[in-house]
């Protein structure tokens, strides 16, 4: 199995890790305006590295209206005539590190503990994206060429909806022409178990705004007569789901494509311990959700509705007896195959407007959205990935879905007609979007080897 490129990657593991640490020190938090220059600096560092390792046509692509967004990083190496073209995708932006007090080491000072690398972005997605870069370096350095054609596209807005790359993919499909996409932004089902993700939930992320009085009012003088926007908002939210967790929006389940009996049987064979999941990953006294469905079905193949925050009113220390004039809730719905963002948002908005109590004006806004997707497992690129993972990990690959959303995968399918190979190496306890995010260092190294071998196999099996 071992190739010159894999041997090179093994000999350079410590350097690769040090380079990743340098990238992780850049606080490229895409949602916070004060980090806009940091996001660009991360893009520039990646562009310089892609140039250094021998990729060509490296450039930053500005995004957003009036170039207000974070840049894309593009590179290619197209010198394998007759071979397939791979589009390697990743994102270099990260989530905010809050709450800072819960981190055991500073979020932007990468720290090794117990074989893990702790930092914001370690696994989501700088560490996994950087595996692609180092796999390309290993191949180019040892062979002076790549076994297939490669385009690279890296974005800096995945954590805020990915609008820039979505617009670029839709408007410039010829610039990203390829045969398949490789995405490493998912996880392994269990440690040491090679995993390919073949399904993602989509999402609509929304804001509900309730407005009552024209200004905040004193509850002693106006309580009992003036509408309270927070109470109105709470009443609306309480009617979106029943006590069992079933969503009450009319028609929301009508178009769902359920998993096949074969897929359900495969899920039942996975090494899943529900009690360990409850205690270690969730940390709650009990699990909740729709009755009649397993935990994996509820998280992979059923729609969910969640409230993420309710800013507004008085939240400072002490007391202030105010009736807030305005209140907002941030609410998302995860979509499963058969559902579309457009139809789901329309049904959701209409239901909320129907629920609005007297005396309160309600506005429902769509912030961003993404399509759900299912990837057929019988295409040659999934088969090549399965072979590569077996060689590197010496175990059979399992096929799973993810409850999360990677909107670009749907964009690749819709606008570029590309199947995506979602080959991720994170672990369920890596604390994505939470304090003490980590990446198992051994997975970083073996992930690089897996990607090298995958690209080699695709090149080997393609007709010359």
C-alpha cells in the first residue's frame, strides 16, 4: 500500500503539524466583523502555501456585494490528460470561541494533550482541510505531478452560511468543472472505524421578530394592558412542536423520503451505545425526540426544529421592570431528503403568522439555507474511497449519514452535477462549535495518507 507520497507524509508529520498549528493561531472567525482581517490573513497564508507546494493559478476570489464578503482561495493542477478532475473543498473560517471560560487552554493557541490537538478550528475545518493541502504536497514533491487533475476551492464563510461560494458556484460553473468533489468536513462513526458520509440534512436558519408597543414600557404602569413581545414570541415557539418533539407545522412531513430498509439495517449494525451517547456526548439526564424512531434515525433522517437564542429585553445584572417592545428568536429547521428550503420556509412562515397573538406584529426572516442530500454509494469515486480507507485503516468502511449540514455539497450537485465524497476524520467527541474543540493527531496523519491513496487509486483506475 505504501507509496512514495505516503512515505514522504510520514517523514514530515511533525512539520505538517507545526504548520497546522500556525494556521490555527489565526482567529479567522467569519461571523465577527472585528476578525475580518484575520479571515483574510488565513486566506493569504493558504494561497501562499498552495503556491509553494506547486499548485498553479492560485488566487483569491473576492465575494459578496461590493466585495464585502470573505475571499475564496482557488488553485489548480490540470496536467493529467484523460484522467478525472477532483474538486477539493474545505473552509478556513471558524466559529467564535465563546464561552472562553470553559476552555482548558486558549482557543487560538494550539495545545497537545492526550494525543489530541486542542484549538478552535482544529477539526472544523482547518485540520481536515489542511490534510488535503499536505496530501497534494506529498504527491507533487515525490512525483512532480498529480495522478489526476485537481482543482482546490477553499471558503471563508461556511460558518455564516456560505453565501459567497454558493453565488460563485452558481454563476461560474465552468471555473470549477470537475468529475467529483472531495469534502473532509465530517466525522468517523467511532475511533478507528473508516467512515464515508453519504447523506446530509439541509437547513433553514431564521429569525422571528415580535413587536408590541412602540417603545419599552414600565410593567407597573402598563402591565396588563400592553402586549409583551417576549411572551408573544414564547407562545408562538411553544406551538411549533408538541411535547414529544413532533413538529406541528402543517404538511412538514408530507414529502420526506424515508431511509431504505437496507440502510436502516446497516445503521442497526453500527457500534452505537445509546447510554454512552446520552451520558458522554449529550450529557443530559435523558434523550428526547419523536417516539418510534431510533436515535440515529432522529438525528440523521428526521427533520428537527431548534431555538438557538432569544436576544432582547433586559439581561443585565439586577432588575429592570420593562415590557420589551421587541423580541427576536433565532430558529432553525434541519431538512431531510424530500424537503426543500423554499417550501419548508413558506410553510413555517405561514404557520407562525397564523399563530401570532393579538396586538403583536410578527416578521419571519430567512437568514440562510441549504439543501439536504443523498450520495449514491455505487459510483466509482465512493468505491475508490472505500478501497483507500481499507488499505490505510485495515477495516471495512461504514456508510453513515450526518445530522449536520454542508450546504456546498448540495450546490455542487445542483450547479456542477458533482457527486461528493465526504471522507472525514473527526470523532463524535471532538466538540465542534464548543469549547475545547480537538482533533486526534493520529487521525490527522492517517487522514493525509487516506487522501493520498484515494487520489492515487482514482488516477490508477481511470483510463489513460
